[in-house]
C-alpha cells in the first residue's frame, strides 16, 4: 500500500512540475524571454526544493523522523490557515 501511495505521489510530482514549467513558458510572449524565465523559474523551484530537503533532513537528524513529520505537518497547517484567512 505504501509503495502504491509513493508511486502515485511521484507521478503527481512529475505532472505538477511539468504543468508549472509549461504554464510559466506561456506567460511571456517574446521567445528570448521564455528561455530566461524558464531558467529563473527552475532555479528558484529547485533551490526551494533542496532547501526544504536540507531543512527537513537536519530536523530529522536532530530529533526523530516522527517529530520532524509532525513539525512539518504543523507548519503546513499554519501556512494553509494563513493563506486561507488572507484570501478573505
């Protein structure tokens, strides 16, 4: 069951990254700006992903994996509530 869930998560991640790349390319009309914008987008995207991985890995190393998952889910909940309240 866990392997199936990880497979679906991986497929979703690839689809999401592809759709974000495609949508960022359609925002700018000039062709020379499309490549620059895609490069900047991918740099920021992968920097954020690697920074999150290092942060979570460090937290898991200092505590336990269970505590790191609880902290990350709590922060995700706080960010979601903030975004929801800010939208209104």
